[in-house]
C-alpha cells in the first residue's frame, strides 16, 4: 500500500479495490459492511496497516465501519 493510501481518498481507493466497486460508490458515512466488506478482508487490511506502522485494532474498525470513523481512528489526512 502506498503513502497515498494513508489519506481519506487513498483509503477509499483501497476499499473500492477490496470490494471490487468504483470508489465513487463509497460515501464517507456508508457502512462498509453493507457495501460488502467482510471480516476476513478487514483483517487483511488491518495487517497491512500495522505493517505500515499504524496502530489499529480490528474491533475498533468493526464498531464504526465508515470512512469518517476510520479516518479518525487511523488519524488520516483529509485529502
């Protein structure tokens, strides 16, 4: 995952690829599980983010599965 993935738009692109949908279909307040994200895919993403040095817990992301919340939890830049 590139440095760009650490922005909100980068996160949207990463999730769109994972979900096999167009990034424009993912709104900031959409429930990502309702869009098709599953726990195995989320665990894969958590592992990738941890490898990049982010402090992230699976359970935290499950509790509020929206881009808005993930941006706060992952401390992403808004761009």
